[in-house]
């Protein structure tokens, strides 16, 4: 690890994981599972608060695209609150296919 610390441009994350970027690390099944599970839990916790405190952001919209939206938890919550809003979720194929 000491050698990694002397390489300019490496992030602290890359230094901790042998030069891997966060995205390279996320491609590993064990890391991907933990990351996706944490994101889904965070979304389930935050979305009711977002809708309670910031619902005006969504009023008047006709469509919404959730980029990196995982399995669609945020979009589903928004769509339930605004049934006329067309929600689309985009994410990596392995995330959408639940390969984690």
C-alpha cells in the first residue's frame, strides 16, 4: 500500500483497494451486493421524507428518469404519489437483472 500512496492521482478509495476505482470494485459480486442493498435501504428511508418535504419539485412534471435508479424504489415511491407522472429507471444491466 505504501507504493500506492506515492502514485499521483489515486483517490483514497483506490489506495485502499489496490488501485481499483469504486466502479471496478462495485463489479465484484460481494461488493455489488452490499452497495446495492445499502442504496435500496437508503432510498426506502429517504423517499417518504423527500415526498413530505419536497413534493413541489415533482408537481407539474410529466416524466422523470431516475439514472442509476437501481431496482426502482425511488421511482416507484414517486409514481405512487404522482400517478400521472411517467417514471423510467436506468441502471447497469447487472443491477437491473438482480445479479447481486
